[in-house]
C-alpha cells in the first residue's frame, strides 16, 4: 500500500465519525459535508508522518471548522424567516444517509434542538465527551483549553441537555402507537383525538424558511396545537398522504403532496403524550428525503 493510498484509507475510515460530529454541531447535512470536505483538503496537504493519531487530528480539524461555522450560523439566523429547525435526514431508505453518521444514538431532532441551547464550544465539548466518548485531555487540545475547564463545560452542558432529554425517552412500541393515532387523526382532521395525543404544555415548531407556508412562531399549548393541525388537515386533506419513516434514528412522518415531499414531522414524547412536534417544510432542507417505501 502506498503512502497516498493509506492516508486516503485512513480518512475514509473516519468519515462517518467526522460527519457525525459536524452534523450534530451544525444541524445541517450540507454544511456538515462541506466541513468534512474542508478537513479532507487539509488532511491531503498535511505532513502525515508527523501525525501520530489521525483520528485525533481530524476530529480536531472538523470540530474547529464546525465551531467557526456554528458561530456564523448563529448570526445569520437572525435574518431567518420563522423558526429554524435542524435538517432531518432519512435513516431507513435504500441509500442510507446514516452510513455517514457512525451511530444513531443522540441523533433525534429533539436532541439536536436541545443542543441549540449550547454555545459552539460547549456543544463541541459535550458531544465529543458524551456521544463520541473522547478523553478530556484530547477534548482540551481540540478546544485549546484545559482538562479541568472542559470537565466544567461538559458538566454544565449535561445539566442543560440531559435533564430534558431523559424526559423524552420512550419505548419504540409506545412511539409507534402514538404515531399511528397521530396519522389517523390528521387523516380525518379529528381535533378531539389530537387534543388527547398532546400534553397540556405541548409545543409545535414549523420551519418553512420563508419558502413554504408555516407558522412563524412556536405554537404552545395542546389546544392551539390541535387546532393548528386540524385546520391544516382540513385544508389539505385531499392533497396530502402521510407515510411512516425512520428520521434521525426515530420513527417520524413524511408527508407527500403527489410525488413531492411536503413536510417531515418528528416528535418528542413523554410517557403516552407528545410533548413537542417538529415539522420541516422548507423545501431547500427536504432534498435528502424521498417518499418512503410503502
């Protein structure tokens, strides 16, 4: 094996992890792919003989690039029309996107939304430690910090994220039953059934990005959520079809308008109630989703 072939093989073997870090940092698959490509260009030009641990070197490069992009994205989202949600990725279709993600754990839209509460460096430290099980010394080098400071950063992030994430843990069969009822309810515009599915303080977030008609504010309270969904269902009932699919490692709903993907909806569930719904309607951020096999 030539040296050039080996360094390419090293990179390809690490690509799923690198994409997984970048996607969770940015909530955008296209941006994540750009970060990985930028990292590859730097890897191509690097002095490979001087790099003892390719994995650590590449994760450091990807993390730093992702932090820079996350900072820019935060400033750009001030101009974003309506609510911003992470880009959903299909994890059960023929050419599986999740082959690039390494692991489906902590991949849900609900989890990525929680990560948005963290600053870029804090998000990076938390992900590297709790999702990718990186040692504190290595994270400190990546963030140009100290192990002690990183420990504190991770501890604060856990308190802000994990507390709410635990609430969203639900057995797959319970999720399946709830989503069966949800689709049945929107297929009949049954507002009473929708009321029964959502918790009292449930929220529903729609992302149209100015390119689709979507609620520009988070809808709060099950009465308002049920009224919104029933109204949309009544208006579009004849034109839309709903299909189950694995989205970001969990069961979600892909809504079709003819042969076009109209929306992708995912949920955070606590017990036997939906506590949050997340609906991506921005066509520019649905290009990776196709009609599920039926």
